[in-house]
C-alpha cells in the first residue's frame, strides 16, 4: 500500500506551466467557444459590479436627495452629467428608471452566466471525450508487457477519475479563476473611483486575508494528497479482494480481511477529517475578516457621511462591494484545490500517454496466405538476461500440426505470444513466408491467427456477440456453425434466450468448461489460416474433451495448427512435437519417434499415463 500512496503523491504540484500548456492543447479544437466564454465571463463580471453602483446613484439622486449630499462623489457627477444632457427626472421616474436598469442588469447577468456555464460544461464534455478516446487508443497500442506491470485498477483510474478532475478544471477552473480576478479588479477599481480613502480603509485588512489563504492552501494541499493516497489504497484493496472473494471465503479470511480494510478505511476517514479542519477554520476566518471590514466602513464611512464628505448611497454601495470583494478571494482558494487536483491528474495522464509504444506497427506488407512459419535462433527475456527462450529454431509448414510440450514455464506460451508480436524478441528472427514479421502490418499479421488460450475472456453482451466479437462479416449462421462444431450448441440451446442470452461480466453464471467452449467457438468463427490452441482443453472435463476431439480434428484438416498442451494424449496425431525444457528445444519428432528415444517426452508421457491410471 505504501507504494500506491507514493505513486499517488507523485506529481501533486500546485501549478506546472509545462503541464498547463499541454492541457491547453486540448482546447484548440474549441478555442472559438473558449474565447466566447471568456467574453461572457468579462460581461458577467461587469454586470455583477454595476449593480451596487446603480443602487448608490438611485439612493443619492432620488431616494435620499439631501441638499449638499447628492452632489458628493460619483452620484453628484452622474447627476450633473444627466442634467447637462437634458435628463432631468422627477423622483418617481428616476426610481422607476433605476429599478428597470437594475432588473435589466440582473436578467442579463443571469442569461450571460447561464450561457457561459452551459458553454463551458459542454466544452468540458467534448474535451473529456477527446482525452478518453486518446488514452484508450494509446492503451490499445501498448504491448502486453506494459499491462503485465501495471494494475488494471490504476489504468482505469487514469481514464475515469483523473479525466474527471481535468473536466472540473476546464469547466470550473481556468475560466472561473479568470472571472474571479476580473471581479476583484473591477471592484477595486470602482471603490477607488468612488472614494479612494474609503477603499484604503477597506483594503487595510487584505494582508490578513492573504495570510489566511496561504495557510489554507498549504494545509489543504497536504490533506488533499493524503486523501488521494488513502482512496487509492482502498480502491486497490477492494478490486483485489472482490475479484478474489471466493478465495477469501474458502479460507475463512473474512474477519482478517475486514480488519485490514478497517485500517485502510480509518486512515481515509482521518485524512478527510484533517481536511475538514482547514475548511472549518478558513471560511469562518474569512467571515470574521469580512465583518471587521464592514465595521471599519461603518466607523469611517459613517463619520464621512456625518461630515457630508460621503453620500449615503456611496456608503451603502461600499457595504455591498465589501461583501462581494471577499467572495472571489475565498472562491480563488477553493479553485486552488481544483487546479492542484488537475495538475496531479494531468501528470499521471501524460505519464501514461508518454509511455512509448514498444511494438511499432511500421510494417507495410499485407499477408493473406500462409506458406511457412519459422523461428530462427530466437532469444527472448521478459526481464534482461533472464532468458525464457534460448536459441530456439523450428519451422512450421502450411497444413502441418505442430505441438509444443514441456513443463510449466518451459517457454511454450511465449512462442505464440512472440508469433503474434505481443512482445518483441531480443535476438534472432521470426519469419512468415520467409519475411520478417516486423515487415507485416499488425492487423494483417494477427488476422492470420485465431487463438484459444488457457486464460479465456468473455465480454459483457450476449452469447452471439461474444463469439463474433462484433465482426460484421460473421453472421448468425456462421456463429451457430462454429458453436455446433465445438459442441457448445448443446448448452447454448438450453439457455432461455439461446444465442441472445446475456453474458455478464467475465462470463459469470457459465461454468469453466462452458466459457472455454465459447472461447473455442469464437476462434473457429473467424476461420483463420492458423489455429493456435494454448492449453485449450486444460479446463474441460474428460467427457467434454472427448466430445470436441472429433471437431478439433475436422477443423485441423487443411489448416496449420500449433497446439500447446499438458495432456499429451491430445497431441499424439501431431506431425511434429517440440519438447521444450528451460527455454530450449530438447527433442523434436512424432509421438512414435519421441517414445522410441526414451527421452524427456517419454518420461512426461509415462508420468501422465500413471497418473491417469491411478485416477
């Protein structure tokens, strides 16, 4: 768990200009919308600022036109300007006009804010769509080695939670921060324009707000990292234990695992409580400072009104502006957390997107027919110098049936993974029709093969969709034919909805044998030139295995086949048997030839024969 926490803490920066520039790249297709949204933010900020000024002018000119007072400050200058342009209004008309202007500003402000929020949120959804599409597309290009080393839960977090964090930044981050800054600047400008002495009195407490905001940001950043690390640990624990629930229950580990989860859950709770402390202190402090600011306005502004150097309308406007001045400041501190979350999420996302594609699809040749497959002095290691295959050489001709046998870990499955270019070899060559497989496009190369693996996988959908995998060229008739030939039709026809029966996540509800038969039917429906059976019958009971042996032999007629099997009885009819031992081919030949040599193959066969006899 410590490693997960460390990983989640990596890159948790408050702001990174390089990452910000990369994020802005995703705004380019929508820069017209973004630009228009910025204009709407400026207009919305202006409408928000103009309201108190309208009230001040209305009070000074029409509601409380005290002689000598109405000509003070901004209201007086506005009154003089109106009179100079022939806008001499009586009290009722003036109040009606001011009210209409104020209501118009409110309605326009609502319309502008609504339009801006819809525009930014729609744009955020498009950006999330583009980003998730790019991430998933990149994941599909990465080699299997990458997935061997990275947990599925962590990769899912990149596509879901981390992208959501970026969406919040695009919709409520950059533009909203810009809007808060515009409002702050506008309020400061208006207050100095109205009465610079009052403005200085109000802003005298600003340093306390800055200090409180700095304290809050620092504490919130630390607790945010802790919460992220704790929730990552919980997600990893849940994913692992829910997937392995049968094992937990089998070994009566419910209480022990519940105690482990309780510890993780408590750490997450405590981290959230720590974050609550900073919020609980920060916002009351802002309220306190705001109250002090208003008290200073009452003290100083009231004296100015008594001395007739400040109008009542201006004093009321200062009250309203003071309240609005503190809102963007606290809002900016809140947006800081959004920005920090986005920076941390973007670094993790870009780290994934920057992962180099090890299997380059640079081949330009296409292949439709198979004449031969050849491994020529192939060396391969998953980890440097820990060789899984050592100087392996063999050839498979068209129509041949070649079997690979050996102990677990001998390198049999690795051979097929290299043939499909799931991994790249370190030395030697793999040739198809005498041409290096790297010169073929990946689509063309992999279209040659259908593989039934020992680790089969069924997708959510129905039975027919799982066999055809959404390939439009494979119709219902072809699906049924494939199922019949592997004896899968026997149990499919008993399902209430037949081939339209639902397949839940990972094939839940089907037996191991049924799932493997569906996987077998899937391979046969694609009708490839080469059929690879990787322990294809290892999870099928003996009776079911006998049922599909005839179908397998029929399907292998005229088809190149590579069979990997622990049950040596299933590959007696192979044209060539390759015996692997510690990554090397120790023996090769037919079943009869290898039995006569009295070597490794014979010992393996006799061990299995004795085990079968004991059963």
